[in-house]
C-alpha cells in the first residue's frame, strides 16, 4: 500500500506543507512550521529501524521537548 502525497493533499486545501527526510533539515522545518501562525503539515520521514530504536526515547522526552533539544533524540 502506498501513502498519498500528504504535502500535495495539504496544498489542495491551501495549507502550507513540507516533507523532511534528513535530520539536518528538521530544525529549520520546525521553525518554519511554528512561525506559520496557522495550519501547517510537516511530514517527517524516518527509516523503520530508526523508528523502533528511538521510540522509547521520544516517548520519554515528549513532555519536555524543545526545538533546541533535537540533538538529544
């Protein structure tokens, strides 16, 4: 099964969107999203192994997450 192109779907509703697949692009994308002042779709793609390995850390850190904390993930 193939997922739809979520950025195009958001664009169809005039919602700004961006897809990020590189960790180095994430801080800038988050700043862009938070600076929009309205709806924004940020699709963040990570590999399956990366998802599994970091799931516990992400859950534990979600409550105290800050953009400046990305290097800790």
